[in-house]
């Protein structure tokens, strides 16, 4: 899982994924969260399993957290593409 360190990097990742129609998974986590700590190795295993099909990223929300603003219709459109 590749870390996302700032909003500029996030924007680039989102644009690239959109341009090549590649699904991505972003884990919004914090190093102090027990559930996040427990989930991370499982997501890393999935990332290795689906290495060529889906890109996995992580964002530590205790660092500078990028802000994403989406409206419900945009979310619905994204979901409809993959179901």
C-alpha cells in the first residue's frame, strides 16, 4: 500500500485512476487506531493479491488530511460503474 502524503498527490492518484479506468482503494487510517492497526496487514495482503488490478493506498489522517468534497450523485455514479 502506497502512502498518500498530501492533497496534491491524492489529486494525481485520482486523476490517473480515472484516466486509465483503474479502481483504487484508499484506507483512511491513523496509527493510534487499534482497528486500523489490525486491518492494515490484511489490506496489504489484498494489495499483493490484486497488485495488477487494483491500486491500494493509505492516508494517515493525523497528518495533513486531504479534503474531498463529493455530492451524493457523484458517489452514486461511481458506484453504478462497478456494480
